[in-house]
C-alpha cells in the first residue's frame, strides 16, 4: 500500500488538531494569490497608460521603481520579523 507524501496530508493524519490550520493555510495562499494577480493587473494597466502618454522607453524606469519598492518592502519586513524574534 502506498502512503501519501503530501505534507498537508501527513500533518492532518499525524495530528488531527492541525486540520483547521490546513484550511487556514489554504485561505492565506488564496489571499496572497489574489493580491499578486491584482497587483500584476494594475501594474500592466499603469504601464499601458505610461507607454501611451510617454513612450515604451519608460519601461526601464518602471522596472527600476518596482525593484526599489520591493527592496524597501523586503527591508521593512525583515526588520519587523527580527524585532519580533528578539525576546
């Protein structure tokens, strides 16, 4: 007989108390996916407006701005996590 190696199934079979957390994990993944897809759609729309108003040559500027925003978010999140871990 073959046993399931899926991590969620193993958790649920091992400790029944974590079954509610598995449902919560799926909800959080769905929310993250919705946020990512919405952001991608808005970014594409924004670049369409920029390209019509200026030109397609503004793409590197938009990419640089996105990279800077992501780095700032990464630093802020890392600082928040490290401050919560210090006891």
